[in-house]
C-alpha cells in the first residue's frame, strides 16, 4: 500500500485516517490494541502521530488488512518478530514506493 502524506513532524488523526482510507475510529481502536502506537496528545487531547507512528501503522495495516491477520495474531507477530519483520516490511515498502514513482514517470512520458 502506498500512502501519500507530506513530510511533517506531526500528523492529525484525520490526515492519517484519510491516507490509509479508514475511519478515525479504527485508528483510535488500533492505538488501544497495539502498544507500539503512542501518539502524542496536545492540551485538547487531540492525537498527533509522528513519522515513527506512521511506520508502525503501515505495518499494522499490512498485517491486518493485506495479509489477513487477526488482531491477536498481529499482536503476537509484532512481539515475536518485531525487528526482523519491520525491517523486511520497510524494505518492501521502499521498493513499492520506487515502483510507484517509476510507473508515474512512465505514464507521464
């Protein structure tokens, strides 16, 4: 999955939900379910997601939505294989990003 987010220090929950094409409530639910998601909250209580949170959300989205893991299965997978799986996922995501850019270039020619 390729998501379009500008480079910023913090993202609102609305921006994140729109980028992933899901509801805000799903992002809030995943925040409660997965320990790796720890968005900062401002004085009003609004969630502000960091780029690190976005990486974790991409991985969770991949496990749950694309690979079909249950929430418990995704939690277990994150705990047991966190380093190796996340690194592999990041490499695949970078390759998919390059592929997306190349396809865009090709269509523009």
